[in-house]
C-alpha cells in the first residue's frame, strides 16, 4: 500500500515537520512535552545550524535543528538514523558550541543560559547494564556528583530510543506519548487516528501529507527516503563487519559508499567522524 504520509526519519521529513518556520508550533509543542521546563516555551528562533570552531583547525558542528527560546535557552535537536561510533561524544562536543557562544567580551560573570540536546534515535544503545535501562525510551542525562545529586542543572541531554517505543494507541497517556507514537508510525497511517484531534497534530498531518506536495518536493522526498533506506543498510552492515570500529580504512570505505548514495558531507561527517577534507578527497 502506498504511503500517505512522509517518513519523519528522513532528512526531508524531519525538516518538514520540525525544522521550517511554519513548523515552529509543532516543535514548541514537542519540546514542551519532552523537556522538564518550569516555564513552557512560548516562542523559538531558529539559529544557524553550522557552528565553526574558534580556530581554523577546530572541527565544525552541524546540527539538524538549532534554536533559542524567548529566555535565551538553547535547543539542539538531532535526528540520528543509524548507529554511529562515538555518538555520545559527538553530542557532548556539539553542546560546547551553544555554551561558548554565550561568552561576552570584556568583564563577564559567566552566567549561562540553559542548553538542551535532544537526540531522536532510530536505534538503541548497546552499553546498558540493566534490563530496565535497555527497554527505556527516554534517557535523560545531567551532570551529577558522586551522590547522584545534580551538580549543574543547565546542561541536559535527552536521547529518545524509538525502537523501544512499543505503545499502542490505547496505551497513550501523555502528550509525549502521542508525539512518540506520531513520529514512529506516521509513515504507516492511512488516516488520522482519533487521538490526534487537536490543532497542533492536525497541522502536523497536513504538513506530512504527500498529496499536498508539488513534483519538486516529491522528488526531494523520494531521494531523501532512498538515502535513508540505503544508509541504514550500509551502516548496519559496517558495524556488523567491524568497519566502523575505529579503523580509518573502514570509515573511508563507508564514507565512499555514503557519498555515492548522495549523502551530504555534513551527514557523512556525523556518521564516520571523518573530517570534511578527508571526505572531499574521496
């Protein structure tokens, strides 16, 4: 059966639902459902998704979505389609850019605005020690001391392991449940489930409906969908064969395959950890 709605795990689909100016109400609603904020987000401004290091030798950070709310708090939202070496390290590195950009010239008291890094993952981590952890969907990480007390509450990492989300429509209780159900099963819906009757989700389904796109957008989406499917196969095979386990030759091989599929240099950098120059030289 032909899909009626886009796949939100594609670059095109993710940007269409959450990364466009017209999508701000959807992104605000999603973040308010996800984040433990005392005060709800009222407005967001999209910021430049490409962040440069302080020197020419520093690596770049390229986000899927980078935005700021009315209080100056920063939000990085990343879609990760396939397992990647050092993914946790990459998100830690990415979080340093919105911290450093807050530095003021001259005298400054180092008072920082909060930074939130959200990863929507189409895979699960494999380094958990307990069964409950392995099956959890939402993983929230903060800086804590040896007693488990939060040491610094303005830096938060949240990973959503979508394969672990297995709720049915009748199980949904919270706003976040609805968003996770929407993201995971959007491509499978042939009609709008009754639980999505309010205005925000109505808008989300309208933005996701393929019949509303012109030929140029349909072509872009089909290309993005092909890349998503091919990429998952390439990366999963590469991990199974050990080609992404730290060896440069394996990473270059994967990068070459990804490049042939039409994946952007930015995405290949994310997947392999290679530099822009290493990828351009292939």
